[in-house]
C-alpha cells in the first residue's frame, strides 16, 4: 500500500504551477501539466529522502525502523 498525497495544480499564464499539500516545500512550475506532475513527484521524493536522512542522523543508540502503512 502506498501513501497518497494531494497536489494542487493550476494554470498561470503559459505555465502550470503546483504544490503538494502534505509536504511543505514540494512545489514546481512547468510548461505542461504532465511535466508538472512528474516534477512534483520528484520534489516530494527528494524532500522525503532528505527528511529520512536527517532522522537517521539524529537517531541515537539502539533504534529500529518500522514501516507504517498510511
């Protein structure tokens, strides 16, 4: 099961702009809606990877990683 997020997308002149509600900083601007959706997925994955790396750096001592389905 994969978690789902909500992308807000809108036309702004010649551009498509968008952001992901649940992930601050995950935003993009592209010339087509299809390119925008690809860029938003990449931005979300990049931000989540950075958060994962930071969480692992902050873990002290003995810890366990547990997957949670949302």
